[in-house]
């Protein structure tokens, strides 16, 4: 494959990412991959989905793999969170977690038909590598209707009419607490080494000073004898 063909294919791939076609009318999430254990900053993009009417509510339900969720502020929209028991009790920062935010709702706007709005969400995952975390989204419309983006996409199968935004869980990231502890241990070891080095230099200085005192005293006594 020559360079020009490679460039064309790369450009087509970039256009497909920036200007998606088949999923342009769907509620989407980015990134579509995240660590199975660790934090991720997700962005949900809500397009027209109310058959010409404006959108005034976006409700996102957390999948079992999410143990913590913090919604981002969107100008013109109010935020409501609902907490509950976690389907999978887990550990976070060394403590057992059994409850957390299970549902987040942005209400307000409204978002006119034909326009996009992004809703940021910070989450902590505690799942298994290879799992698919499905965020079921309900899109409320000013005319009282609702579009439910809750259908699962089968592996290797055709995408349903109203697919749920899904994040594929990959390799777990290294925990920040562990890194923090390691850095503290390294700093402690470094301080210990510096302390040992300082003590060693002090001892050497005392020995050298003592030798100098002895030599000086000897020279003084010899001078007096003469």
C-alpha cells in the first residue's frame, strides 16, 4: 500500500471518529474504553432524540461496575443524584464501599432539536477486564415523551435502535494510593540515606579535627622543649 492510500484511509478513519454517521442520532459516551479498576472522565453527548421536540431531561443510571460517580456542571441544567446500595460491594482507598450514586439526572435547558449537548461524568470503576459497562440513559422531551437508550448491543451483532452507551473495561490502572505509599517509602529511604551520610561526614570531620589537634599539640610541645 503506497503512502497516498495510507493517507486517505487515515483521513477517512479520522472523519468517521469526528463526524460519526450511523450513531449520530444516538446518545454516545467517550471514551469508549476505560480501566476496569480506576477512575475515568466520561462525556455523554446527547443529540436530537425527541422527534423534533426539545430535550429537557437526561437521566443516566450507573452500571454495576461503577462504585462512585460525580456529575459535571452544565450551564442551564440542574443536577439531582440518587444514592443506593452497590450491586457489587467493593473497596476504595482501603475502605469497603457498599453504597454510592446510582442515578444522575440533569434537568433544564431545553436542548433544541438538531443541537448537541455534552454531559460530563467522573466515575470510579471496579469491574473485571473484558466486561462491558452499560449506562442506561433516559432522554426526556418537553412534550412529555421519553426516549430510552437502554438496549444492549450483542457482541458482533447488529446495533439496536436505541443502544445504551457502553464502555469497554480494559486493564486495571495502578492505584494512586500504592504509588503514593511507594513515593513516601522512597522519600523515607532517601532521608535515611541522607541522614546516614550526614552522620558519616560528621564522624570523619571529628576524626580529622582530632588528628589536627594532636599534631598541633605535639608541635607546640616540641617548640617549648627547644
